[in-house]
C-alpha cells in the first residue's frame, strides 16, 4: 500500500454553519447507492443519546466487515491504523463536544487485514434547542488517489534528483516569463539563491541587461514559434560564454545552458598561439628564403670564380702538351695527365654544384611520367657505352608517377648510374627497378643492385653533398649525385633513403605521388629521349 506525502492525517475544516441535516438514513435511493459504490463511499451515524452507531451497507463492504455486524462505539476506531487513532479520537471528541467538523485522511486496516487510505468526514447534529445529539459522516476509500499521489511524489523526487545532478544549468519559466524552477547549477551561474530566482521575471528582474540581446530575441522566438532554439553567445554582465538550448511548451519554456567560458578561452588561446606561430613561421620562412638566396648567390659566385682559374689551368696544360709534350719524359707525361684529370674533376664538381643550386629555383611541372620507359632508355645508353658488360636488368613494367619529367629523369640517371657503376666488379651483376604502393596515394620506388653495398652506420651522411663512402678510384664520382636525388624528391613532396650491407648490395628508395591525370595535360614538359648523366 502506498502512502501520502505525510504520514500525519490531513485535517480539512468544513463550514460549521451548515443546514441541519435530515436523519442520516432514509429509504435508499438506487442512484445514490450507485454513486456511493462508484465513489467507494460509505456513511455512518452516531446517536450520542444512547451511544448507538449505524453503518451503511457500503461502509460494511469497504471495511470488509460482515453486513449486520454490531458496531460498538469504539469499533470503527479500532479499524484505524494505530499511528492515526489518536488524531481521529481527538477530532471525534471535539466534534461531539464543540461541534467542530472534521475531514481527515488516515490509514485504516480492514476486517481482513488489508491496508487502505481513507477519508473520514464528520459533523455534529443538533436538536431543536441547539444541543448536540449526534454525529454523522462519510467514509471514502482513497487508496487509488493516495497511490497516484505517491507515484507523483516519487516521480517529482526522481526528476528533482536528475535535474540537480545535471552539470548544466536548467530553469523553467511560465508564459509570463516568471521562473518556476531552477536547479542549483542555474542558480550558481545566475549568481542568485534559488529562493531569490523563483517567481522572478526572467527579463525584468533577473537579466534586465539581456533585453534586446540575442538571448532575449531567440528565447522570445522559441515561445512565439513553438520551436526549440539553441545558441552560443557571450553574456558580458556575468563575463560568461554560454551554450543555450530552449524548449517551448504549453506551460512556458524550459531552458538548459552550459557555461563554456573555459572552452572558449582555450579556443581563443589556441587561435592566438596559431596566429603567433604562423607569424613566426612566415618570419622564419622569409629569413630562410633570404639565407637560401644568399647561399645560391654565393654558390654561383664561388663556382664562377673557380671556373676561371680552372679554364686557365686547362689552357696552360694543353699549351704545355702542344709545345713541349715531346720533350717530357714518362714522369712528366704522367704528371700532365694527373693535372688534366684533376682540373676536369674540379670542373665537374663545380658544374654539379651549380646544378644543385639551380634545383631550389626550379618550377615543378607535373605530368604523368613513365619511369619504366625512362629506365630502359638510361640502361640502353650504358650498354652502348660499355658494350662488353652483361648485367641482369629487371625493370617492373608500367611504373608511372605524377612528377616533373626532366627532374625525375635526373633522379633515375643518378640512381641507375650508381648501380651500373658499383656492380662493375660483381660476378653476376644485377640491377632492379620496382615499386610498392604506400599510404595517401604515394608509391615507393626502389633501385636495387648487388654491388659492394656500404655500412649502414654511415647511411645518414649518404645524401649530403660531396660525401663518398667509396674512395676506390675504380668508382668515379663527385659526391653530388645522391644529394641531387634527395633534393628533387623533396621538391615533389617525397622522401629518399637507402638500405644496404657490406658486400650485400644496396637499395635506394624514393617516394613520388601516384598519377592523377592523363599524359598530355596542360603544363607538361617533354624531354624527348632520356638524357644520360651518370653520377
């Protein structure tokens, strides 16, 4: 059996100046009996002159007492729950003594032990002289009402717990914009005690400075259109950023809001730091560009200044060969050849240095490039240059990339040239060009050979200018080729690296974007036959 919000009986006074009633029980009327049954209502009367008590048939039925059972003076009181007997007895005595009517809601126990919530109503009867001669009243089973009230109370309690546990502020206003509910978070953000907020006009008394702001406009629109709204806005009087959601209904408006000030300040700080970082990047980029320009100018100047004495040196060496070559002995001829070779090597290094410097200013013109065809052309050139060499060449067909044709040809010239050079003393020389797919549409290409390889401990220095891991005169070179490879690959947004082992060959990897458009697109640049320039 449920209970009402209070275990104490509820006392409701009746108008004492009521018309003197007729005798309690007259001939029963069918309509009244039907109404009493539907309303679960029974009647009783007490004659104080002889202390006799009479119950209606419906009352016997409600209290589950056999009809006709004698009902002594205190019999009805024994059916009231013990905790409520005192208040009922006192009400009856006051009514019998002073004529005060009573209307109580108490718990009762039926003859079969079933608990009920009941409503007890009683009032005094008077004789012609105004003396109290009896009491009469009614008894109503209100258990269903009590259960509904208890369920309503529990629901309200659960709702209150839920709303109070919310991290969001929540309040409700009626159609007149007066606050009818506010949870503790709403009161905290409003900087008001809840008792101060309840009943107050939202705009005139709580947020007068919000009138005609976006808050006022949007909440008014929600009420007028019957559609929910949400907004994220700054409220200056409270120095708050809030995210607001408003839900209109027939009784008014329910509003949930979240204090997002910390998040917005963090976002502002991130934006400030990003702007500052971007400014620093631009500043450093400008400095780097200036430094690169100075370096390129320096490289050009150095290369130009170096080539002048080199040309003079070669000229004097040719003149010496032409005028006094016949008179030079074997040692003199050897020294003259060394002079020629050294001057030529220095001239080659100067040219390579100029080529490397020019790459930074190269405009990339992307097109679909057939790497397989370029590799075949390069190797055909090497075979023509050294027809006596037999190399096992394995080139994967259909290797394509989205790249600058001239620059990527330079990459393959250097890598294949190195592979051809370093397999010169291998018993069964082998050179391989292949590829494998990578993330984000990139492909990783590789050139592998079975030459002498190198120690991976020195791999980090491999792509630096003028670095040569093999000093054997049989392996000619300037040390610029791999630096050029990395520079070109990085200009395409890719990367280059190497893997090798001593006497285990070497494999050079590089990444390029996959083909995104057909050959012949605007901006393509054709170089005809692949140029041959071994590193």
